[in-house]
C-alpha cells in the first residue's frame, strides 16, 4: 500500500531545503577565522557537540588552561545542528549491540551512561542554556508481530511498560502499531541548534577562544613536544590536541577507514492543532520510534510540529561529505509516504522543511576513543547517530587520555580498541549496499538474519540498535 503520489508531492511542495533547527533561531555572532601563528595548551578541532563539550569540561577541570577551538564552517552547523534532538543516556546503542561488543562491561557502561546523562542535564541547567530540554519518555512501537516479544522481554526486565490495545492508543494510535514499550527514564529532547549555540556561548564565557571558518589541513608532532596543526591562513602549536571532527576525514590518516559518512534524512511538518494531535492519540510530549532495523524516529517540537526521520541510511559512493547530498528527493518522498501511512488522519498536512546530514558510522555502531602521537593527540568518532548525549562522554574520555589519567572511562574496550575497519573504495560502496539489502530482507523475514548478517556478527559487526 502506498500513499497517492500527488498527495506526497503536494505535502513537499513548499518544504525548505534547510534544517529546521538552524532556520528556527539566529546563529551567534560569527567568530573570526584564525590567522598567523599561535600557541596554546589545548587545541580542539571541531565545533560540534563533541568539540564544544571538550572545551567546556577542559576549562572546568583547569580554568587556567589555554584552550583554542577551531571549526571549518560554523559551530553547530553539521550533525550537531541537524539531528532529531533525541538525548539518550545509552552509550552502547541498545542492549543487543552492547551485548555484542561490550558484554563484560555492560554494568559499568550503564552506570557511566547514567552519570553522563545527569551531568549533561545539570550542565545545561547550571549555565542557563535554553535548549528546550524535556524529559518526557520514549515510546518504542512494534509494527510487525515478530517485534512484539522483544518489547515484552524488555518490559519484563525492567526496561519500561509494555502496551497493547487501548493502553497503547492512550499514547499514540496508528493502524501500523501492534504494541509499544514506554520508557520514562533517561530519555530527553532538545532543540539541537539552541544547545550547540548555548554550549558555544558557555565555552567562550569560560575563556575558550573560538575561530570559525578555520579548516585544519594538517597535523604533525614536533620534537619540541608540541603538536602543530596547520590551517589555510595560520598555524597552531599546542601541548595537546583533541580531534572532534567525527564524520569528516581525520587528521590522523590511520583512522580514516574506521568510519563512513552515512546520510540520514528528516522531514518537519507545519505546526499541528490540538485536534489533529488528538486524532492520532499523540497528546503527550514523548518521542516515538519503531522497532525495525530500518526504523523511523519522530518527536514534537515546542510549537507542535512533528519531526519525522530515519528509515533510509544512504551511503554516497566515494566516502565524501558534500552539501549536494543534503537533499534526496527519493528519500523525502518515501518518508512522506510512511508518515501518511502511519497517521492517516493527518492527510493534508504539509512539510515545511526537508533536510539531510551525514552520520559518522562505525561497524560497532557506537563511538570509539583513543590517543596517538605519544598521548599528545586524542580522538573520538563513530557515534553512528547516538551522539547528542554520548559526545559529552567522548569529551571526558579524550581529556582523560590527554591528561594521562587512568580512569574507568579510559579502561573501557571502546577506549582501547578500534572497531572493525570499513574497506576503502571501490569496495566500500558495493559492500555497504549488500549489507543494506541484507538488513531490509531481515526486516521482511520476521527479523531472521540471513547468512551474510550472521557472518558479520561473528566478526563483531552488528546491526541491532
């Protein structure tokens, strides 16, 4: 069954090809590019969530430390300003993925995840960041019969409240829903751009020097003990360097095969009325996601728009991140189709924004952290769409490593071992397409893995999130 193509076309007719969040609020006053030669204690490369958290925590740990942050475009303009705004405590991208990669550390990771979530919330409150923080729970829905036992098991193990029938309809009603799991704790929602801009403000108030439109183009360790990072118009010599470039090619060439840029696409509706929301039973402020491997995620904004994203995860041949890839009409039409099939009473609703962005995917589906150049450079990357909360944790790990600390964070497997690499082109594109088809077949086949997915699991490559 498919929505009338004319209805889809009409719903997308006036959608602006820009992220709603970045279009919704004015950005901060631009920071000047870096020119000339500079020295600093800590240089942070990357002005997204990971880099901004690193800057703030570095100054909180040592207010006298000189910290410089450089960003190639604008702070918060990439993944940090165009994601769904879902904040999850989890550091493992789900229980099954955690069991596959970090089975012996699950209890420690769960505790560290809670501590990180709490610290993130407290920092936002302490510095008065208007991020539209809401802790309103998460509804995970089963859209196929084979997904229902997993939700029952999660509820039985204390992971939330299992819902069917009228109990489920009290939170959201759809002809495609069969069951749901309501999780109330350790899920929050933010306005991503407001959070990014707020973090940049705080960093600057703490004494961090921020330079935008300053692309790092080279890194080398000097005999003097300093690390030298070059830019088109300058050079920075730092005692320590934190690389928070995530989806973009690492300044450490040896790391470039451990992530690929996978594009995620999102639609945003016009503001909905109370009657429209009541017609679909979604009168609460919780977010919703389905249980498929190719899953949808959706939530409300402060003015009752619905953000609707996910399903397609698109790798564009060549491992490149390009502005032209932020738009993909085929995916937007597919998302609109799925939206109306999920919520038939919303026929006639229009989408005001349609955009995409690149996610730094790793084969373990969560971030990895480490150090190089005799401990003078640290890195954190591979968040695979779970970066809004976890990037703060990655910042802590990088600073621990740069300060030579032996902590629970630095002893974790994700801080000591790299994930399985992803081959270079021309092998990456056909391999990723092959895996995508295998995942789609698994969803159609009652969640049963074929030979390819089972084989990948043996090598530590998972697809359960």
